[in-house]
């Protein structure tokens, strides 16, 4: 494990930073010396409480909120973070919504919500930070995609579509930004232990689903700890790691690799 100054002096903005994968990433970045802007979607008190809880004496941590669906609000957030903490060196797009999206029963509101948050939200935040990164010829962007972008699941077609679009955006814009030493990459997590799926992981009525998840997971570990996603985000955000642009790294217990034949 690296020492505690790998990101020292850097400012990281983490959307979805109040819980789950985003919070784990924020904590890991703080441990490496970065100042972190934790961005929630609505609850400012929660974002500030998390910032107080995980902040350290060596690295500043502040809580913010933003509606990622609004390009204007995101631009205002980035300007606010810049004034209070400094220019954004690292952006992590971890904000997202996830729920079943069976074809034929989706409402127009649900369609707009999922596309606006999962896809447009990523584009808005990237668009807001990239001009400064290009001017400084330095920046790291990590988009949290999903295994659903690579191995779609029936009943989650719209969710899978939005995450596949994030992957395509990461690759295309990653190519565009490489010449400026701005590295944009994506992580495709599989089932990850977060508050969002706590009931699935713990409730007795979901035992059958847990058994099914484990049966299709090559590693036989049904849920990846969010801290392992955070380690991957740290790797992609470290300025000492060069030459990775527009890549998608699966942290999914092997699911994207194919079907594993298990011993009887």
C-alpha cells in the first residue's frame, strides 16, 4: 500500500460522495492527502456530516449538494468548490440512480430521470471541470459505470443503456482529452456492498436472489466491498500512473470475463 501523500495537494470532487462507493472513494483519497469535496444530491446536512466524520487534520473535506441534471447548477458547484478549496484536479462521477426498468412499464418521467442523472449528469460535470484541466494540462476523471454496461441484465435495460453510454462517452472523450494530459477512465463495478442494496444482501426474503448472484459470480463472492472500488479509483487518479486514457476497468468478481465452470 502506498504512503499517505500520493494525492497530497490535489483537490478531488466526488459526486455521490455521501454514501456507498462515492464515500469509500472520498475516504481513500483523504487518506492519500487530497482535499475532497463531497457532493450529495439533495441533503446538504448529510454531506456536511459525512465530511466532518471522515475529514482529517491533514486534508480538508467539505460537503456540497448539486442537482447533476442541471448543467447550470453543476457549473456553479465547480466554481464554488474552486473558490473554497481550489481548482478541481480530480473528478469522480459516482452519482447515479438504479432501479428495475422493464420495457413496456416505464413512465416518461422514469426514462428522463435515469438518463438525466446517469448520463447527462456525467457529461455536465465533465464539461464543467475540463476547461480548467486543459488549461493546466493536468487532470484525472473517473466515471463509475457498471457491469450492466458490459453484461446487461434482463429487466434493467434502461439502466444498462445509460451505463453503456457512460462507457462510450468515457472512451470517446478520453481520446479527445489525452493530448492535454487529462486522463478520463471508467470503472465498471459488479454487485457492490452499498446501502442501496442492503436489503438484498441481508433480508431473509432475498436469500434466493443472493444464492443466484453467487452462482453466477466466478469468484463466488457475491458482493465486492466498496473499498476495493476505491482502490481502483485511487490508481486511476494518481498522477504517477500515466498512459491510461479512455479505459474501462471491471471490478466485478470476474463476471465480465465470461462464464466460469465451477467444480461440483
